[in-house]
C-alpha cells in the first residue's frame, strides 16, 4: 500500500509547463575592439559591448546589456553573444546566443541568425531553461555602431526547485 501511495504522489506531482515566448531587441554598440588575423585578407576577431531594449509581450520593456565575440572574414562569420534583460519589477533574464552574420553586398545590411539558450534569470524568470531561434538585421557596420534588431522565438520552463 505504501508503494502505491508513493507512486500516486509522483504521478500527480506538478510537471514543468512549457511557455512560448517571443520578443524583439534593439542594440547599439558602446565599445569594441577588433584585431586583424594574418591568415586571410579581411579576417578579424573582436569583442564588444552594447546596450538596447527588449520589447516583450504585454507591453513589457526591459533594458538590455550585451557582450559579444566575433570571428569574421570580410564582415561575415560566426559570433557568440551574451545578453541580460532587466525588467521594471527587478526580474532579469539572461541568454547566450550563437549564430552567423552574412552581409548583402549591394546594401551593406547584415542578416544575423542562429540559436539562443536561456542561461539564467531571477524574479519572474528564476529557474528558467529552454531556448529557440533568432533572426534580424544589423543596419550598419560594427565600426559605425552596429545598430540592429533581432526577433526571438522560443520556449521555456521554470524549474520548481
């Protein structure tokens, strides 16, 4: 009887519920450093920081701080970025994203796309895990501020422990 009671308890225990999430962020570069690599013409590695806004559902707007690393050849290639959103209620949401940048030769506008993972949160987002994809545009080069917007689509769960 004791085994049945324990089995029933685990069967009806609350399970984590997946939540869909979408948001847009805007970004402007505040500082950066780039270093030429001598192996290929136009090969640059670099890092930088910037600030922006996260525009979330229900008219929630969060401030955002971002740090990134790039490995570009002629302004294209892979990158990794970390960003933390701070909401008015004190909650935070942190993501890591990896992706690639391609530049339209005619317009100079870059397309950024890839995947993101939730790596931390507090308040409303304490115990968050999950991730998804992003896509967006960088409207000017890194040297001119790297103004960009990205649209995120994903899902998350909150750990109950």
